[in-house]
């Protein structure tokens, strides 16, 4: 009986501690938006995970903690999709799903990450990395990554295409 009470007490303490640590009120939110202009480049900065989706759709989706999703700014200017998140801990990262069809350049800054959902269909994609970031792409075309030594790259490619990593 004493062991059961001790076990239940430890379990309740763990649950209460976890809720207190997380604030107890993290609300996951999804948000969608459709840019009025087209884009062939993306610039991302702040605590965002940009996931490229090979699609004809124009709907961009954001997912994450409600208070951080509301702070992410997305706009298109002169053919560039600008995504600005807030700096913070990795658990505060907002995921942004971006449909792409004819993307030429992605620039990552201030801890933003880049990955792809499925294989991208592109001829050539340049990725410029400024700051600590993670790049994880699957592509049917060539990828040129321009960066310094503070980055982790994972890529999957078909045999007749190449990946080039250039040092800044």
C-alpha cells in the first residue's frame, strides 16, 4: 500500500511539474495565408522551420504555439517571399509550409531551418545560409549551398544531379 501511494505521489508530482514547466496552456495553432504575388526566392529569418512542398498550390500554412504563430510575418516583395519569425528556443519554433514550383534561391538567417516534404522538382536551387541552420532537402535537380562551417546539411539526390557546397 505504501508503495502504491508513493508511486501515485511521484506520478502526480511529475505531471504537475511538466504542466508548470510548459506553462500548462500551450495552444497549437494553424494559420493559412495566400500571397497576392508570385515568388521565385525565399528569405527566412528567426526561429522558423521552412518546409518546401512541391505543389501548384499558393496556400502557405503556419503551425506552432499560438503566441509564436501570431508573431511570424510573411510577405512578398519583388518576387521574394520574406518569412520573419522571432528569435527564441527551438521548442518555440514555428513550422511554415511553403508550396514551391519554380524556386531559385533560399536564404536562411538567424537560426531558421530548411527542409522539404517529399522530393522537390527543380532544375537548380541555390541555398544561402547565414548563421546556425539545418538544411535537409530532397531534390530531383541540382542544389548549390553557399555557407560557412556552422551548418548541418542532409540531402538526397538522383544519380545524374549534383550537390555543391561552396564556402563563404
